[in-house]
C-alpha cells in the first residue's frame, strides 16, 4: 500500500506545483514539475514484477515475449496479417514492437503503456485547467483508476485515448472523432462502446424541443441493452466488429458489483446535487448532461450480473464522468457556493479513497497489492 500512497502523494504534489507555476507563467518550472508528476506513477508501473496486475500473466508477458523475437517491421506485419497474435489489437502490438527495440525486459512495456495513459490524462487535465483543477483530476485518476489500469493494460490505453479525445466530441469535430475511434479500437476492440457514450452525450448536451422525451427514450435503450445483451454481443462478433474472444461477455459466470454500483451512483448523485445548486445558472444544461451520462454509466455497472466481463462496458462512461465531468462540476459550483462545494468535494474524495482501500488493498481486486518489485527490492 505505501509505495502507491507515496507515489500518489508526490505525483499530486508535483501536479499542484505545476499548476501554480502555470498560473504565474513559469514555463520551465511547469515542465519540470509536470515531468515528475507523470514519470513517478509511470516508473512505479514500469518497475513492478510480473503478476502485479492480473493481465500481466494472462497476455502482457506472453505478447511481449512473442513480439520481442521478431527481427524486423516487415516480419511483424507479415505475422499480424497471418493472425499469429490471437486477436490482440494492432495498436497494442505495435507499441510492444516499438518498445522491444529498446531492450528485452518486459518492464519496458509495463512502463510504456502506463506512461501513455498517465500522459494523456495529464494532458487532458492541463487542457481543462481553466474549467477544472488539474490536481483534482489527478487525485481521482490515481485513486479510482491507476491500480485498475495496472491490470487492464490494453483497455486502459483505449480509455485514455478516449478521455483525451473527448474534446473533439464536445467540439463536434467529426473527422477527428472518426480518427480517434480507430485509434481507440486499435488498442482494444471494446472501444466501440465509446460510441454509446458519445451518443448519450450528444442527446443530453444538445438543445432541442424534444430533449426530455429523447433522454427518457435513451433510458429505455439502456434497459434494452440488459434484455438483449447476448444478442448484441453475438451480432457484433458475427459481423466482425468484435473479436471472438468477446463471446466471454455473454451470460455466464457473474460477479457481485453492487458495491461498485452504489459507489458510482453516489458519485452521480454528487454531480446531480451540484446541478440542483446551479439549476438557474448558464451552466445548468452542462451539469444536467454530466448527471445523465453518469447515471447511464452507473446503470451499466449492473451488467456484471449478466457476466463477469460485461460490466467493463460501463468503463467507457464512468472514466470520462469521474475524471472530467466531476472536476468540472466542482469547478462550476465553487464559484458561488464555496462552503457547500468544499463539503461535497471532501465527501466525494473520502468515498473514492475508501473504495480504493477496500477494493484494492483489502479485497485485492486486480491483484496489484501488495506492490512487489525486484528492481526496487520491495
């Protein structure tokens, strides 16, 4: 636990120092502090032993060993066209190939994959610095997602790209959205589910007369996802949109995620409370949209009762909601309600840190605790 807490504290501290340096236009200090904020969690991920994160032993290590034996890019391309990589996505394979040119240690891909994730989250935080606190974004990311992403290596890359590129969705830059979609899908095929998030966001954030009706209809569609989930997955697999391995998402072994559902629903309520406080402000439509998208994401957690894999669909909603929408909502509220917003913030962060401790440290979800590293002699 302590290696994580120490690194989290230092990364958050350097993010704060970078944010303050940016306010006073001290660019050199900003870049130095930012480098430390990004590198510390990335190095902690890179130095970890195999087995710290369930998927390291399921596919990360084996893919690395296979790709490392490849001598040239032409050979890599040939093997990929021959489907020698068991449905592993091209973007992730390419990252392995590039990393393997620098050495043979699997810790290279541990570092590279996490570095890209942390970098994209940090860049998103920086680009939103006038709409949200960079520090708050990093606190939420580190305690809510860092350990999870030591496990879901490929999906974490897809999610991080989706988070960073969400600005194109907000700006309605369709070509960039399409390009983003293919980059996301190159890291994990379930990136197609970002389309659900984008559609939900368009429905809830646009201004039109039938908006309440359409939002209610969207809730029925989510209900339909539950009823016809198996059919949807079978169709996506049979049409080639998803790989055959996603048949694991069909009804089968279930997992009890009521705690995670309640946790995300409470965070959704936090944003909704902020909406109620600002119901007469010019940001009301924005806050209502955040609440609605978060609510849909929370409901999708319940797909864990369909199969132990299917709840991951909710990640494509909740990662954006928690790391971007929640900090933005707090930034809006604190302008007029300093005391109330502080109480809400402390409550939300206490909830996030408590769930991190319960799931990661006590329950050992994702198998990232206790942290072990031969390189660091831990």
